[in-house]
């Protein structure tokens, strides 16, 4: 094979942001990697960065880089030097994949923060314990399938909660109550609005809410076009792509590695179905609120309520039982039911439009002086407060059902947990995160409504209010909004207690790493004292240096308790909420006299502060890599997963990153035929910029390790033999394996190791796409060039570099032994001491501790990369 094009759709393609083009650099001999053109046995290292984002220069350890491939805003970079081939940091070709632009594009507007609760439902979906692995019919009838149905219904309820808050804000507070209270006040800044009839005000408010929902509809569809519907080039291992005219199987035998399903990163069809059902629920919720705003229900209102109820029922059935992501995607029959989903969304929009047009003839005029009425319910549209309470009860009821189903799933599972791989919260992380989504959505919507209501008057609940409330000049809101705010205030006490417990745990861990805890089992199965990890010559290191390292290691170990902290805060928050909500449901008006006015006020302040600080952090992290680390870790973990249950959540960047990397590895290993370009630049020789197919060393850092694992899982076995894996600061077990056991659990880690070593015991010899050789289809993959050879099995082509100071990454199969070299074992996990020495420089300054950062420059990492490259 004579060579393959670097990319950019043409040998002469270039990126406008670079100082030069790949073709110009190649003609001048300035590409650093050109010095190894005569050494085809050297591998090519492909680096993938983590959540904090990175640049080509940092990842390649070179000041000058040039974009050679990628689809905006992603990029593949290589090194180049204006003075010709320069000395490189590693003696083999190097390339960097920068995917940070995907999250920056998704976070271009900080308004995504308001949709954070929607993302939690998607995370909850992937946190479910593993269900049955064989048989589609069995999967659909299982308890696991029913749990997925419940989470999708919870997501629908979250959309109704969000729309209900908008309805309360625009229709109740602004259009109805403020219009009545300010009627006839000429100096009021909304006098032009209050002078209009009630029906007109309600129609205008309905249009405003509908515009917001329409904007979400457009945002969901637009981001789906960038992410879920992303299609990489010819030769990709993504579903629906034809190679050399052959139709390939849509699904592979996943076995223990669910991420090997070829339809996993193709969720456009499922997301479109869900998006239509959620929009239908949103418009139907608005229609019901508008139709039920008056006490007297005429024929038109009855028709409106009946039609909206039918739409809601249809959305529940379709979202719950037809839009399962496990049955949609890839080359499945995506057209089936697609018309029904679209028709449901557009029908709900047309029904709402018809009601807005007819509302002036339907909505009866509000009384001229309703404040004299004895019933305070006359302040708000009829039925709104009760509907919000019913929705709240339904949300928590579904969360309770999910808890029961997860308990059944865990009881059915007989697979023992490996040490260090125990699922978070003993497998109950999914219902806890779903509960957190309910509470977070409630506090954000209550903060918004209470803040706006305070502009127009005094916000008051029907049951949760101050003593001797004066109904004149008040704005009546659902009691649940006050309960959410009050619960957030009271939850500060458990948070302080949990913070104190964490500090005590930190002190205890510091003693263990100092060797003062006495004999006993190690924290991770290895020795705890810091000095036992360093050479004997450093056993007498200064006490202060050892104490500093012990504190850093103890601080990094605290992240193992993050699940317990989240669960404790969430459960206490829910208990406080229901304590106040019970007062409202039982109409205990004077349940907490004296503080009823103060607590909601503090709740508004806390909710507003959280929203404002979150927006500020979100904006700051886009501009600053350091600020990005504060929230980017959680954000990028959440948006790594496809939108499986809530299509209006922030989009999934991996739906572009994974297929794009898969396609790139096909190119770099020579598994794809070279494109024939017949239109070169005038005066130039065709094919001036080509690279030699090589064995690829895929190096992932932090979140990049998770992307790399997903990429390896998507590669066919013909290509896997040409790939090795190096993971740095990998959260594969510590975070993903324990939080998402169905996708990154211990069995998945074993399957990944087997894929990279061809050593699975008792496996039928396979070729091509993982099918028995007697049954396989003809392989469409080009035979490997002679210089691209897989290492000899059974030693795995995978190294995972571990630091005990790393607060995110960790070991996969076991904590490495102190001072153990990779050449002395066939293990995956290897150690990198941080700091590298306990002896302070010049007797005073200890080497810096890098925690989760600065892996590319670590000499130990280069040593492990050399060991993999030499095989």
C-alpha cells in the first residue's frame, strides 16, 4: 500500500486558523513526523485529551502544530517546524485529537444550565444495573425494561414540571394576578398590559410560553443535527455506513461489552421520537392550563381538555413503550411509528394555536374587584395549584416505583462484586440521581417564580404562608414552590454535618498514609504508608515532606465518598421537602409560624445564587481552562451519554467524537483504501502529502480514556489487532465502572482487555466482525500492511498509569505494586509516583505534586508508551 491521505477531505485541504497547510509543510519537509518515513515499524501515537480541554501544542509537546483532519469544531493535529524537521519529544509519529470544541459549541449559551435536571434523568438511565444481555424479546419484557419505562415517564414529568413553572410565571403571576391587582393603576409600568382584557392577557402569555417551548424544540433538533445525526467519512465502523458496496450487520455480539453495540452512538431516531413526545406534552400542558383557568367549563373548554388529555395519554404510551433507545437506532426500522410521533407533536401545537385564537370568546372576564372575594383561590387561575400538587406527587411516586424496580434488579443479580468495583450506593444510584433531578428542577423553577412574583407583590402560598396574611397585593403560588425553597434552606444543616464528617475522614486518611493507623488491610489492597511506595534510599525522608504527600493523597481519596455525599444531601433534601409539602396537603396553614416568611425568602436567595453562580461558572469555563475544571468534570461526564430519555437535555458530544475517532483509526492503520484524488493543485505532483499506515497507540487522558474505550469497543477485530491502548488518569473503575456498571463494570473491563490481547478463554476463533469463521461475511477491511503487526498474545496491549494523588483516575484491575516495572509483569495497571521523589530539592523544596494534571510531560508515561511501542 503506497500511502494514505492525512485527511481534510483532500491531500491539499487546510484549516484557515493555521499558519500553514499540511501540504506546504510536507513539501518543505517541515512535518516533524517525516523524519520517520523510512521506519515503518514505528507506531503512531494518537492522543485524546480530558475534560479540561487542551490544545494541539500542549498535547503534542510542540510549539507549532497544524490541523490535518477533523470536522469542525473537532480537530486532529500534527507537529511541524518552520525550519524543517525538528527534534521531537517522543521518537515516533504523534497526532492529537482535540474534542473540546464539541462541549464549547454545546455550551455556547449558558441557558443550558437551566436544563441541567433533564441531564440527570439521562444519567439515571445509564446508572441502572445491568439487565438481561441475550434476546431482544427478553430484554423488552424484563424488569430492566420496565425500569427504563419509568425513567422515561419521569423525564416526561420533568418536562411538565418545567412547563408548569412557565405557566405559573406567565399565565398566573403576570397575566392573571398582576393584571387584576394593578387594574386601573395608571402609573404602573405594565399599565398598557393590565388595561387589556383578561382573555387578551392570557393569550399573549400563552404565546410567550409557546415561543419558549418552540425554541427548545428548535434547539433539540439543531443539536441533534450536529451530534446524534453526525456522519463520519467512508469506512467508519458506525452503523448505516456501507463499505465497498456491502451491507454490514447493524449489531455485533456485544457479550460483556455493551459499548460494542454498533448502534450505541447512533441515537438520532430515538432522540427524534422522544423530542416529539416531549414537545407534545409541553403544548398539551399549556392547553390544559389555559382551558382550566376559569371555574365554569363550557363546551369548547370540555373539548379542549379532552383533546389535550388524549394527547398526553398518547405521549405517555409512545414515550414509555415505543421510544426505547434499546430498540431504535442503527439500521432498524426507524420509519415505523415515526409518523405517529411527528403527528402527535404537530397536533398538540395546532390544538394550542386553536385555543389561543378562540380564547377571547371562551375565557370569561375576571371580576373587577376580585380582592374582595373571601376565597383566596380567586387570585390564581382555577385548578392550577391543585394540578401542580398532583404532578409533584406523581413525580415522587414514579421515583418510588423506580426504587422498587432497582431493588428487584439487584436481587435478581447473582454476580458477586469485585473488590473496588462495588456499585455506588450498592446499586441504588439510579433512583437517587432521578430524585436529585426532581429536587433540582423544583428549586430552580421555584426560585424563578418566587423572584418574579416578588417584583409584582408578596408571594404567598395557599397553606404555607405567614400568620395573618393580607391577601391584598399578594401573588398566590403553588405551595410546592415554597416547600422546595424551604427544604433547600433547612438542607444546609445536613450539608454542614456531612462536611464535618468528610473532614474527619480526611484526618483519618492522612494518618493512614503517614503510617500511624496501625496494621490492617490497605485502602486499595496495597500498602498505605507513603514511604513504602518509594525506594529504600528515601525511607528517611523529612517528616514534613512525607506529611505533605500524605495530605495530598488523603485529599484525593475523599472523592471515593462523593456518591455517599450526594445521596445524603439528596435524601435529606427530599425529607425536608415532604415535611413542608405535607403541611400544604393537609392544609396546616400555621405549621411553622414566624419563619414562614423568612424561609422562602432565603430559599429564593439560595436558588438565585445557585443559578447565577452556575451561569457565571459556565461562562467562565468556556473562556478559561482552569475555571473549566470546576464544573467541566461533572458537565462532561453527564453529556458523554446519549440523550436516551430526555431529548431536551444538553447534547452528547461522544456521538460525534467516537465515530470520528473510529474513522480516523481506520485511516491511520491502513484498514481503509486510499482515496484516489485526480485533481491536484496545478503544477504539483498528485499525492504529495501521504503517511505510512502504522500500528496505532491510542493514548487517552482523563475523560479521553472513556472516549478511547468507547472507540476500541467499536473497532472490528481486523483493526483491533493494529491498535494498543494507553490510559492516563483513567476514571474507568473509580467513577464510570461504579456509577455505570452495565457499560463500564468489571465484566466490561475484562472484555476490553480480551479485545486488546486476543486471549479470551474458550472463545471460538473469530475474524472479521466477531463472528465464527464459518459464518462470517467477507471482510471489507483491507489486509494489514506488512509493517502493521499486532503484538503476540496473550499479553494485553493496554497500560493504565495510576497515581495515588489522582482524585479522579485510578486503577482498573488492581493497585500496582510499588516500584514494579511494566516489563516485569503482564498487568494493565502501572504506577507513577507523584511526586516522583520524597527528597526535597536542595534540602528545602519538594517536587510539585500534579494530582490529576500534567500527564503528557511525565517521564514515567513516556516509559510505558515506549514499552507498548516496542511490542
